[in-house]
């Protein structure tokens, strides 16, 4: 076989295979050029999903006549001039391949007028062949008109999807860039019909208009910095997570990226509060010095590489985790599914006059006793006479807590409470499970896990392999509050359990620990799977359904929830409480109609 140099047109068509996957790929490159040119208004017109036509007009700085042909030439760019420029590139485009690649596989008409020019100039390209520039009429800026994409590469065209699918990809491209650049006005039409019109606005308003009111209502604002690193944007509350990954938007220095390191960091931040295989939604903006991130990894420029990948990962993880761990406040009220967000709260509300809980939840749980029956239980005379109880503030005095005050218990499962917004419903097992879990983590971090010695050691028969596994690690297990002794090759005695779990069944607790040991081993269990073990223990130690609680005990649980990180979800990611506002209640009973 003979080695030969390929023609320039064929080279451009090969490059187009990397840069232009579909109409949305071409549209992305053109929009990035408009943004790099300083455009403040961009209009996009599509026909047949962008396959028949893509027309983009902007009011940017424009292209001088002498550079029009260069703009459609391979490896010609105004963005970089040296390796040093490439290593700290701040523009969205920089390769000098996109327009040449598009011109090699489509019919392109480029019209532009630079600042100070007497008039505009136009140039046409078809299949890589360029005509001479000609005078034209236009205000400052650039218009690029791409028709019949892949007309000379029919094999590539066969891989395109339906018109609706290709349009959806194009629309998503516009939305992503609009999110990253709220100071720019965007317009989008398809087959002559206007689909999107966005004025220049604030970042919060742009997110609301692009991602919708539901996203805004279910998100938490994030704003954190560490040295040159800055993170801002919004993350969805865990209770609003879905199985889809479509709502995940991350921008690094204004560039939309799909980076595994970032996704992993954010997934880890949600690990303690996300239910099963649900995925969080977010719109986050990361800013860092251009020289610390390599955007020259892939022709599509959606993959990047950080110089300090571990540092970026930890920064993102800690910043988002802190926001999700914030205790309950009046501004963090989750709304019950299917219930619209309520309007303004009524200013005349005052807290009910009940007695305060004299005991902490961890102490109060010692007094729980399983009773028969179910139904709503209100305050009985015994509650009012609780030892050491102090009256709550008089009406109009002091601030009401975010979760309000307990009214009663429903079917031995839910706590009903009244706050300034209306009615609060709490899953008492899920809520107490989170409280116990966080206390276990705090105690273990401080290496001060108190143990409760059993009056009579409990013996149980176990698998010989479990005994062999735990025998060398009895001191480590004692460090988390479990004092076990091996009494035979197939039995152990439980002498103490963590004090926070003293009301749980010691046999169930021990078997749960041994089951985890059998699967992962003690060393791994106490290191990388520590939180999973503590979550299992907390589930066993939390108050069970059908336990009747007094009002002081319910209020104690509410106060502990308000002081506990991640109290909105249990250890398995299920919601622990919901709010139903007075507006929703009024609507149910048709009040005011």
C-alpha cells in the first residue's frame, strides 16, 4: 500500500466526523463563536430539526472582510496563538476546526460586519469550496446560514434521528448556553414558529425560565469558595430527586461539561440523603483559573481534566454536602407530593400553649412503651404534669420553631404538628432514625461512643466463619459500643451495645452487625462502609411504628429534628416530613369560594 497525503476537503470531512455529530453539534459551535464575539443578543432559526437549515444571527464584534475566508479554513482561529494560550484558554472555542468542518459537509453562507466597517461582507462555501467575499447589507455582527447538513456525506446523514429528536437536541443546546450566559438574550424558532424567547436577566430568573418553576421551588442555593475555586448555583432537595439524569447541568468557566469527577463528587454529597437509585438535579457554575483546567481533551469540548482533580472533588463534595446537611429552617419546608406550593403565611398565627419537653429525645425514648390500638392521640392530663415542664412563650412572644408544636399522633406512625405555615406531617420512625444516625456518626468521629452494659449478657449462636472474622477485631467493635466475647467456636455473648441503641433488641443489633461483617469484613466495615453500618444500626434503634408517644415526646422529636443535619430525609433517603400550607387546606374545604 502506498502512503499518500489526503486532500484538504477529505481531511475536513474526517474532522467533521469528530466535531459535527448532529445538527446540535454544529449549532453549539456556532453559538459559542457568537458568545466569544461578545454578542448580547442571539437569534436561532431551525428547519427540520436543524438538518435542513440552521441560521444564527448575533450582534457580536463581527468578522473583517479579509478574515472571512480564514474563518472557514481549518486550524485558523483568533482565540489562541501559542501553546501558552492553549494552556490557559478562556474562550469557549479555540480549535479553529468547527466552521471548516461544517463547511465541508454543508452549504454555508457567512455574512458579517465588523465594528467600524462601512458595510457587511458575505462569503459562501459548499462542500469545502469557497467563493470570493461580496458586499452585503447588515448591522454589526454575524449571521451564519447552514443548509442541507451532510448533503455530500449521505452515510452520515442516515445516522440522524427523527426531526423531533434532532430538534430536541438543538433546543437543549440553546437552553444550556442560555443558562450559562443569562446576560445574553436568546431567541429560538423551529419551522417558522417561535419556541423560546429569553431576555437578558439575572441568573436566578434565567434558571426559572429555562428549568421551570418546579425546579426553582425544590432547590437550595449554593455559594461557596475556597481560594481560586468558586461554586454557585442550585441543587435540588433530596425529596425532589428523580430517576432521570436530565436535570444535571454543570458549567466550568461558562462551558457546559459532562465530567465523571464532578458527577461522582455530587453523587457522594447526596449519598446520605438519596433514596435508592434516584439522581439529584442541579444547575451549578464552577469558576477557577483557566490554567488549572484542560479543556483540550475532546473535540466536542464537553470533557475536561483538572490539574488538582482531588482538590476539586473534595471542594464540590464538601460545599454541596454542607448545604444538604443544614438543619431545618422555615425556608427549608418540603411540600407534600401533589400539593402546590402555598402562598404567604398568615401573620396572625401564634403558637399553641403547650408544655415544653423536659427530656432530650435520647432520654425520652427510654420511656416509650408499645401500646395497643391506633388512631389520633391528643394531649392527655399526664402530659401537662410532666416533671420540670416549663410553659412555652405566651402568644405573640418569642419565635415559633420551624416544625411547630405537636398536636397528636396518627395511627401510631405519623406525628401531626402545627407551625406558622399550616400543618406538618412527620414520619416518626424515619425522623428518629436520622436523629440517631447523626448522633452515632458524631460520637464515632469524636471516638466517644458510650456503651450500655447489659445487666445480663445475651448469648447467641452464630456461624463459625463470623466468629473467626470478628475474633481479631473485638477491640475495634468495642470502639463503636459493641462488647462481644467469643464463648465457643459457634457462639458469642453480647455484653454491651451503643448507649444510643440501648432500647433496641441486642440480638437483632448483633445479628445485623454480623451480617455486615460476613459480607464486607470488619476492617472494610469500620472504614469505607462505616456510614452504611451506622445507618443499619440507627434503623434498629429508632422508635418503631405503633408506639404511642406523649405530646412532650413528640415535641422533643421535633426539636431534635430541627437541630439535626439532613433531617429532611431518613438514612435511606425517604422524606421524614412534609408541609401542607393553610392555603392548601383552605382549598380542600373550599373556603373563600
